[in-house]
């Protein structure tokens, strides 16, 4: 049992933790933008798809707008992520229709 502890701790690197925190923060910025077109569970799913398909640099960019109204450049980042084929596949799998 104790042999598994180092493996578990290794899976939670500081970089992984920072990425998770950044992505959760980015969700709070993306959600209000998505809310302009979707509501409820569809907005939740779309937000997850956008953040999941954002690069690390995009996550950092989005997270900078936490607590403020997203500007046009932030909205442009979100819609650029939405337009990607990977994001569209994620949205389709979730049953969400959201175009850029």
C-alpha cells in the first residue's frame, strides 16, 4: 500500500496543479461569454469544451480576466477556440450546437 504513495504524489506535480487551477479560473471567464448563447447544462458543457481545448497560453490569457467583464479580445480568444475542429467535436459529443 505504501508503495503506491510515491506514484500518487508524482501524479500531482506543481505544474499539473497550476494547470488545473488555471483551467478552473478560465471557466469562470468563459462561462459568461457562453451564457450569451446557451443556458444551463449546455452552457456548462460548452464551457468545459472550450477550456479543455485551450492551450496553456490561452488559459493564462483567459484567467487574467477573472472578476471583470471580458473584453473583445477575450471574447475573440473564446470564439477562436470554439471554431477549432477539436472543440467542435467535443461540443457535438455533448449535444451542444455553438458556432463561432
